[in-house]
């Protein structure tokens, strides 16, 4: 009989793990994984050498529910760099630091319909990049992160990631160095923004932090936990730690909804109907508010820079589990029953 | 009707495997397609009651768990002739009795999710009306998983203080795992005990219905697992009691 709180926690964890292993949702994910593993379209990102060496067969599929249940199949523990999926999280950190009004004055919230690396779509009149999900906006957002020096800023960034994923995260140094030495386009965007007075003078500092945030190593399970944290009002459903001030969750999720999938955002919002963010490392996370978070990792990308299997997985999960935010015709899926 | 039924006891020696074989046979005698899976990987044994020995077991649950065969390939048709006459069927999925394979499971473990898939797959592929799981005594991963996918759980206990304590642990976990239906079977009750009093005591103690109170029967002991008692001695009073339990479980 449980007597101490530790024993009760152990028992609760055992019961939770057993239920997760026996859940029809795990069986569903396994079948979905088998089906999508056969998809051979796309190719890993090649714009930096470190990403091009990813194994195209890697495929991890994870779901974490807002009540803390965790399901995963395939390469769920394979680390990869988070890339652009870091953008909404750093945007949240900027909001916590400066408040909504100031951040809005520095970075807009308007979708561009352009590709992730689009160069010149800078709104010169308003002196701000269109949104925090394209590279220009993300670099401007990184420039808003405060700290005594670059180490301090990095520490703040890593502490934020730790709150989201529930463990210490690392920056992949070889990817960081690779991004830093070959990121001419991003460097050009940053200098253009400096020229227009959109960011402060410390361009290199902002770029370094941006390259570091993109080079943080995560797993598909981590992405599911992050997405579930956002779906859960900013509180990590497993550690119960708050990762984002509750008032800014709506900002982050609405930006993910309108801008998270680059020039695929409109079709995504229509067909999948969930706030999501993809990264060229092969990751995609999607949040079903109040329900769950999805994390997918599969390096082969389509022409728009989104993971091919990742998109198919999110489409299937949203459809099969009835997660589209504006679909009022669906009953709760029995797959989500406890 | 219940599809997946775990039969469990917290301690060994309660007669769990013997009862599982007999209850399964009785259910099959009602014309049902029944499966029995031995998830007692560490100490398998139920195959003996169906006359199987090491030579007869080509593929076992172990092979499936290691991804070396499908779950149906580890299933043996052991339908006894009286069951065939009634239109029923009995399939057995044994665990390996080879010491090396038992050691390998203990050392290497296996993907527990695969066990769950296997249990559900068996019901589907063999078109089973009912799958009985003969679990490992006590609590381990297989047992917890078996319970959590089961539509019903029968816990076997003897009228013994050690069994009483252990059963409380099993009942608590089964409640936490939200097993839809639970029942107790008190087995090996000495002739001197009042069966009615035992039933009342146990039901009150656990708040779980008692499906049967079975006597310690010399005839069963004498058979010594050389066959399925209810098939050998269908007219024995004990066989009648086990049939009644089977009817309760599959009702």
C-alpha cells in the first residue's frame, strides 16, 4: 500500500506508463509510423553541410497530452537541431521581457506568404520585419533578448528551453559553427535591418544568438512536450513547470497558426487546422490547445522546407483524432480516451 | 462479452494456470473460439495441460516479442475433441520453456508495446471470442500491461493471509489501471472451511465480487496437470463449479 508521497508518485508513474503502453493511441501511432516510413519523397536540407548528412530514414513520431501522457514510436530519442521551431519560443521570451506593445512595435504579426529565408520583404515604412517566423523577424526577435553579455543571453535562452522540454538542452557546436560561417544570407538580412534601423547595433550578437537558438538539440519527444506546453497554457504538462507567461501563449500560438509553416501556412491552417512550426532540421511541432502536442522528426524536406513525413503525419493525426480547431462536427476521438 | 481476460494471482501456487486452462476449455465447450496466451515468460507452464512439451513448441511468444515471427505463427491449435464436437476452438500461445530463451528475455527485455499489439492482434487474426491471459504471479511489466488491456480481470487467491495481503495490492493496481471488470476466485479451500463464510469475508474485504469458491480437490491434485480436469471429469462437482465461473466470465 502506498504510504509516502514518493511511493504514490512511483505508483502513479507506473500506472501512467502502463496505460500509455496499452493505449490504442500508441497502436495508432505505430501503424501511422509504419505507413509513412514508406514515403520516400524529399531530401534533407542542404544549405548547410551539417544538415545534409542527416539520415533520411530517421523518423520519430511523438504525442504528449495536456494531462501528461506521453506516446512515441520510431526515432523519438534521436537528437537533431531545432532550427526554426525555436522562433516562436524566443518570441515568447521577448514578449516576457518587453511586453506585447513594445515587441509589436519591433516585429509585426503579418504573414508574408514568402519562403523562410526570403530576403527583402522588409516593411520599410513601419521599420519592422513582417513577423517573427521568417528569418528577418526571428533575428530582430533575438536582438530583443537581454543579458549582460553574450554568455548571459545564451544562458537565458537555454534556461527557457529547459523549462519547455523539462531537461537541460545543448547547442550542437558543429551546426552552430556551420550556420555562423555559411549564414551569409542571414548576415545580409541583419545588416539590411540595421541599415533600416530595425535592429540595434549589435548585429553580430543578435546573429550569434539566432544561430545558437537554431542549433539547440532536441528530439521529437521534446517537440511534443514543447507543443503540449503551449497547448497547456504555457505549463509543461510533465514537469508542471511554467515555461511561458500565460498571457503570451495566445501570441505565440496565433503566430504559429498564421505564419508557422512559411508559404504553406494558409493551406496548413485550412487542412490541419492547428498552430504549428517546422524547421529545416526535419522537425515539426503542432499544438492542439487543451488537448495535446505533436512532435515529428524526419529530415527529408519538400521544396518549401517542411518535413515531408512530418506534414503527412500532422495531417493524418489532426484528421484521425478530430483536432482541427474549427471543426465542430467531430466528437472527441476514442483514441484520446484515458 | 469480454474479449480479453487476465487471470492473475499475486503469489505462485494458487492454481492459476490450471484454472485458466479449465475455464478456457469450459468457455470453448460452449462453442466459442478461445485463445490462451502464457505471458508468464519467467515461469511458463500452461502448455503442459494441453499435452505440449518442448519438442512440440517450435515458435513461442518469445519469438514474437523479438520480432522473429507474427503472433499468429506462435499460436497452436490445441482444440480438445470434446470442444471440436461443440463447434469451439482453443488456441495456445506458449512461452518458451528453453532455459536460454528465458534467460534472454530476462537479460535483454523486449518492446512491451509489441506485447500489447500481439494481444489485440490475436483476437483479430484468430477471430477469438475470448482471449485468456495466464499472467506471471506478482506484479511485473507483462502483468500490468495485460491488466490494462483486459476487459476483465480474475484474481485467484487461496484462503491464506499472505494471499490476502497480496491480493489487496493487485486489486488496488487494477483499480488504478481502470480495468472495467474485476472478480476474485478463491481456490484450494480446505474442506473444513465454510465456503459461504469465505465468500462473504473476501467480498467484504475487497469490495470485489467473488466468482467462485473452489475446494482443494484430491482428484485435481492427482491429475497433476496431466490434462484439463473439466474435460477429463466433466461430471465432477468441481467441473460444474468451474463451468459456472467460465459462464460468469464470458457472460
